[in-house]
């Protein structure tokens, strides 16, 4: 488990923009100019799934969202009380908080196609046609 | 091993040895703790399965509330179906204030919501999020008790069943290390399987099955302990009751013939009848059956019995299956018995209900609960015949056996009335007479009155003691009548009767034949 961090939802969010240098898939964010995408990635510890999810997410964001996104990583081991708000059961879970409506994607985000559909970056029928 | 502290599990000393191995946590469901000899296994996982509406959630909540209120053990409820508001409302209808307990940190509710349509699935994941939530919940209040209701929602909520299975296996193992006693609810599957998704394979320490059956339009709830590792337990099906006071189980089949026979006598309330019963009345804690055709005065006998008990200062519980309390009071006032004063003083309670309102087991459970609460010295069931209409004879007999065993164990004298068909009085008593210690028959017979000018011919009522175990009793048919001042034995009460001559002469003639 990582070092304990007592923080509420708001402070966790505000802090996340500052300590980008910390560790592996730690709290990190890209500085937005026009914030279009607000994403939260819930993980539980530094597991292979968490690391894979984070790197997959970064790639997808860079490619499809330009600089208009912000990723917030929440480690539930540090902030267990945050699991309740977004109804997190499985980890990793990616939550698209903006634009609304809220979308959730669970798993290590290895299937780019599905992530794009889940984020509404691609129409669902493109996936349905393949199935 | 002594177990004086817990009166619920002192019924059998033979099994107490087994309790040394498995520590138990009381569930707060009356009766279940008796069947399981102490409750569910402490620090382990217990599975509660049942169909829709079988009372699983209530059962689990009662377990948490019992811990929080009676044992000072905080409880955490991970609810997958109902949210905190719904649970709070539902439990408020049973008189529990969940919000208050939450404020006191004796209870925490976490509503876990999983809807399949809300998310996309891409690749590997695990359920650590759930683990974290459970752990956080346990830590935040120091929970000793945990409920997962109904965890099977995960199977429908998450697309990858293989992951759910392996994660549940991990969860149940992990829970055992958390020092909490867990109750997991699950829905029974089709074809008689215990759970729809085979949870019983992982949660194997204790399995309790709740059943809700409808037979001939009457529903009956039953509970069975299917499995209990490392502990003996009652294996029968036990009826249980869901009502405004929650849930209670009737473990009557576990009683058996171990009661002490009393030599104390109680008056029947009718001096003449007492004289027939060896001059002293019934034995205390015996069972008495009064059979008779319609209008022979069965209820009046029962009312005298109840009245006499109240006069001695004993409590009497009167189960009426035919008349409302006010009807009984009115009718008994007409034969000179004022029962209302006893009700006012809390010595008499009349519980009236229709026999068809619930199944036999339901009646049994209700009577069990009422008797336990009111603690009467005398119980009257008037009439038992109507219960026959909701069950077949073997079922009625088995229910009566359990009821009588229970009453005897608590030193309660019970009087049952039974309506019989004219001409086959002794046959129509559904084979229940063997359960009875005393059997009284009330009859009506046509009497020829010699002196027509004095009185019109009328039917004469007579009482006959068919049997009374353990005492020398009268074998005579004794005529009686019901007057404004109650029941009077014409020959035994020593008063001037209206027509002793006629009655006597009839017996004389019969003898001569």
C-alpha cells in the first residue's frame, strides 16, 4: 500500500493537478486549455492492470482528444471513501465525468475500439457490426 | 462446559460439547439460535438462501440490528439491491430506526449499484473496488457483523462470469481474515438448487434455507439449516413468521417429551366438574380436549376455565378462531361471566383470527410468539376444529403435538375445544385425542319429561369424562345446564334442579335394558 493520504473528494482533485511527478500510475494530469474531457481512472494499488490501463488510456487520449483532456487517477487504497461516489466495484474503472452523461468503462482498456465506443468517440454500431 | 448465561440453549446438555469448537454469534431471530445452538459461526461466512419474498433481507437486517442493539456489535450492510433510504424505510415499518443507529456508528449501509448497461468492458479487471469498500466500511465503524445482500447481483451486473467467480472465491476467503461474521444472501435457483449461481460452493460454513410455499391458497414460511460445519443443529424444517415484530422461528420439533409432569391441580371453574375429576380439577400443564356437537356449551366450559384462572390471579391467553373478542365477551356475559374485567387487569387476552388467515405453521408460529410474550398459565384454543380446515389431518396432528409439547414445557395448561358431528362424536376428533390428557365429551340428548305441565320437553345436555390420565375420575354421564349464572351440574352442584327426576329415570331405564 502506498503512503496514506487523507483527503476528501475536492482536495484529491485539486492536488492531482500538482503532483504529477510522483510515481507510476500516480495522480497526474495534463494541463488543459479548453477542458472538454474530464476523466477519472480508479485503481487499487500498483497492479499490472492499473499500469496497463493508465498507459492505454494515455495513448487513446493523446490520439483522439488532443490536449483537451484531464485524467485524474484515484488509488482507492489511499482514498477508499471515494469508491462510493462513483459506485466503483471493479478496478480499473474509467469514469468519463465530462462531457455528460457519465460513462464507465471497466478493465485494463486494452481494447481500444471498445474504449472509444464507451467514450462516445465512436458510434456503437461500428462495434456491433464486428461482433 | 456450562451455559447458564444463555437460556436459549440450555434445552440439551448432550450437545454442549460441540459448542467448544465453533464459537457462535446470535442472530436475533428467535428460535434460530436455539436450532443452531447459539447462532451462526463467528468469524465465518453464512449463506442465507431463499426465493423472492422469502424474507432474506429482513432476516439479514435483523441479524445486524440484533448485534447493534443487543450485543453492542457494530454492523455493516453492503446492499446490492436496496439503497439506504429504502432499507431505512422498510425497517422503520418494523419499528427500527436505522438512521439513529448510523449516527451512533453502530450501523453503516453502503449501497453498491451495478447496472450492466452503464458501462463498457475492455480487458482484465478485478473486484478490488468492492474489497476496498467493504474494508473501509468495516474500519469506519469497527464492524463485527457484515451482511452482503444480495451479492449475486454481481453475476448479472458484470459481463465476465469467470472473473466474478474467482473474485467471489477470493472475497469469501478474504472476509474470514477480516474478523467479521458475515451473512450472505442469495436467491434460490430453479430446480431446487440452493442458489442460482452456485454460491454454496464457496460459502460453505453454514447454509440456511428460507422457504415460502403456498398450498391450497395458504402460504407457509419455513426455515431449514441445511448445513453447519463443526456443529450439530436441528435439521428439520421449522415454521417461521414474518410480521410487525420481525421474524421468529418456532423450533418446536426440537422439544420432545422431556417435560416434568406436575401433580398440582387447577380448577376447571365448575365445582361439579372438579368433583368428577377426583374432586380437585385438572393437572397443571395437562392438555384438555372438550368435544361436542354444536351448541353444547364448549366455549362456556372454556370461559369458566379462563375465568377461574383469572380469579386465581393467573394469566390466560384465549385463541379464538370463530368469534371476535367482543362477541365472546358478550356471549359469556349472558351466562354470568364477566371476562372484561380480567382483560382490563391484564389477566386475560383474547387473540382472534380466522383459521384461513394463514397456514397451520403460521398459526403455530403466531401462537408460539404470543405465548412467549404473554406468558400465560392457561391457554384456550377455541375451537381447534377450524384449524383442521386449513390442513389435512396428519398436519393438524403434527402441529398440535408441537404446540402441546411447547405448552407443557412451559408448564401451561391447555384447553382445546372441538366441534364434532352428531352421531360420530368419538370418531371425528381427528385422532388428536391421543395427545390429550383429559377428554371431555359434551352431548345433547332428548329427554322425555313426565310432568308435561311443569315444563315442555327439551333437550338435556350431559357431560362425560372419556378419559383423564393419572387420576381416578367419574365415569358417569352427568347432566348439566347453562344458566344466567354459568354452568351447573344438576346432580353434583347440590342445588335443586329443574328436572333431576326425568334425567334419573332415563338413566334408570337405560340401565334396566
